């Protein structure tokens, strides 16, 4: 066994900070917040776009002349389209999930686009003034749906193409009747039959459908000109939330926010042309996992979920965003969960739908008969991984910690993840980080401490070099105020800035956080405390995370001794570059290498 000598001088050295790692963006959860909280570090926070305050430039709509009017609220999806022809960064596209009637912006949901550039001196984001080909001039522009593809409903999630920056907006909340979308005149007021034109999709163009049947699609938009291109009738009509166009510019994965939620894939015949191709639904026990559905039949596409369920589609519990990790090469999907899903998907199971295996396994762990049991619960949701090589879907990270009942404020865990929703990635240097948005579907069972009914949600980063991540590996980088959901997360390609939305906050919060806001956090390229690269020649020991209650990563492979706060030897580990602290009681410890370097470690 290696001989370790622990001295007072080493104890002092062990208390030194991780200066060579840069800054640590993580901060502790705050139960009560009226503003958007971010780390007090090198991170620079900017509010870029305020719903209901910043004005958008409109086109002639419903016979009313073009003008400038306050943008809609409830910011959700954020898309980014790079500008390859100038020094500007590119165009930001922001969804508005709120459905309202509006004579100038258009009824239903909405979308705003604006262009940004980076200030070279400060690294901050600046809005760029533009003049579009239709004559509109200004900073913020309303997407014209009403004059192009027909109004949209509830613009929620969407698609960011990994191939060329193209953007689709998702019409989420499923609508079943014209009366529902009319909403007593507060929603979409023109409910006359709709004739599809200009989509370029052969089976759809020329068809006349009920107005409600023109809702609930993925809708391509052109952010450069702030207009809509087409509704993707050949991808089916579903309560869409997220999606991803893959780097081949042919394959598209689509998630539906429903219980049951069906996972869809479209493969274009020609790269970049999404008017022709093959549509599939996911069926875990089918050869090849994907079953083709007839996308040349408009009636089939109008009733996509019913047809897929009859074909034995795998049923998920509210699929939200879909994102591609360009470094690892796989697709990740947030399944946000629903407290008691049985009543929502049992009839679909009777009609042929099959429960996803992880829900069957969870039901067994809970001691209930199956996901069809009224006592089966799914309070927290999870992040799923789709292996693009095998088409296998597995649980990448469960939300939680999963409590059976309420949790007192004093016992509330500092790191928790309830109902993952928005999902994205940012590459900093050559390291990929997953970005996870939280959306509390409820406040019971530990999603908020007992006695707190006003919600506040968080944004996390996760280092993708971690093989089997746990909640303790999450790095909290933002928290939104009372009543708000955090969503729309988007990392910019230069690795400097992360964008996100604070959606539908409480009106009692101070300005501007009483409105939906689009926010930029800048400074991630400056380096921060994360998993250190293993370097056998490193002169100073580095540990991450610290504090920890699970795996602690080291920057070199060596022999280490673990001492408690009294200097008593607890354990010796030989030739390791990570330490499992899960079996150590909470407290202060000291990690000493055989070379004599030592660091203080806090175990929570």
C-alpha cells in the first residue's frame, strides 16, 4: 500500500479554490424569486425581448394596414438561423403559445423574429435593425401566418434543423372542434372551411378541410423574411411539441405532447425537400422499430394518432422536445410525465397501443399492476435517449428525486428536476453540454416544498462526458420567477451564449419579469468548473463536482487517500480518476494523492 502522510500544511492547501478551472456557474435553488436568477460570476445577463412591450412590425392583416403593435406573450420555443453572409450572428425565432384574437398580428398563436449581432468589445448581444423585402422595417417582426398558411394555434415547441438552420413551429394543444378554436371569439374567429394551397405537398394542395383540421402541425417558417412557408400535412396532425432535423437534411424526428404520445419519423426522398418522403411511427417491438404510415392519404394524416395506435405504436407519457447532440451523435427526448396517466392512455392500449417498456418497469417498481393502474404515477418525467444506430430508446436520466409525498422546506433537496421540457445542446470548446428546462406540471410530491403552490422553474447544464449521469451532475444556471416556466433553451454556435425564455410569469413580479422574456446568458466560453480533462502530468489535483453526493471526477489517474475532517484515514484507492462518495456520510473530507497534493471535498 502507498504511504500517505497528512499534515497541517496539506490541510491548508486542500482548502484552496479551483481557480485554474475558471468560474463555477452553479448556484443554489431559491424557493422564492420574483426575478430571473443567474450565477453571480462571469455570466452576463441580458433581456433581449419582452412580450407585450416590444413592438413587432406587421403585414396587412384582416384588411387592417401594416403597422407596429405590442408582441404577443407566452414565449416558448427559440430557434436560431445563422447569417452566413454578414458579420451578424443570425436570426432568433420565438414562439408565442398564448392563443388570442388580434386584428393586426393575427388570431391564434404567434411567432416573432429578430436579428442579432455580437458586440466585439463586450461580447453582449445587440438587436439588428432590418428592412425586409415586403417593406417592413424595424427590429422585431411578426410572422405572417394568417395570409400564408392560415392561422396557427398555440405555438409551443418546434424544430431547429441541425443541417441548415431551418425552423418549424409546433402547434401543440390539440383541438377537436371549430367551437374550441373559436373560444367565444377570443381565439380564431374565422372558422370557415380552409382550402390548402401552396404547400407543395401533392396529397394536400387543393383539399378543403374544416378549419380545426388546419391546426396541430409543424409549420415551416422563413425567419429571414418573417413569413410562413407551409404546414407539413405529410408529417401528420398531432399535438406536436418538439422535433429535430438531422444533419443528413432528410431525417426528421417528431414528438407529440400527449398521453399517449407517439414518436414520429419522416425521411425525405431528397435532402432538404420535405414535401415528399416517408412517414413512420415508432413501435419498439417491430422489426426495425419503425412502421410506415400512408402519408399520401390526407384522411390518414388528419387522424395520425388513431391510425398509429391501431398499428401498435409505442405509447409515451407526453413527449416534449427533441434535440440532437452533434458531438455524441444521438437524439434525446424529454418525456415530461403526468401524475396519473392511466385514464389518459388505457383506451388507446385497448385499441392496440403498447406501453413503453420503461413505464412497465416503473409500474413493477411501484408495486402496481401496470401503467394502466390508476395508482401508477409519473410525477417527474425524464430524458430519453434514442440511439440513432440501433433505434433503441432508453432512459438517460430520471427526474426527481421521486418522493411519495410532500417534502418539508428544510428537507428539500438542492438539486432536483421536475418535468423536463425544453431541451438543447451547446458545444463549448470540444465538450458538449445538454441544456434541460424544467416545467413543473404540479407542485405536490416534492416538486415544490410543502406549502408552496407558486412555481419557479430552473435551467440546467449537463456535461455529456459523464457516462451515467445523475441529478447531482446537473449544473443549475438559471431560475425564473414566480409562476413562470423556463423554456426555449438554445445554445449559440460560438459557445458563448445560451438563450432561454421565462414564460407566463406572475403579473405581480417586478418589471420586466411580469412579462414573458427572452434572455441571453453570455460568458460560457471563458471556462467554468466542470469535469476536468485527465492529464497525467497535471501538477495540481482538481475535483468535480464539489460539493458532491455521488461520483467525483479527478484530472489525473493516481492513488489517493481519503481523510475525514479530523485527519483520520478513511480509505485508500489505487489508480483511480474518480471517487464514489455515495457511501460517505455528509461532511468535510480531504483527498490526498500519493504525490502529496491535497484538496478539500464536501460531501452532501
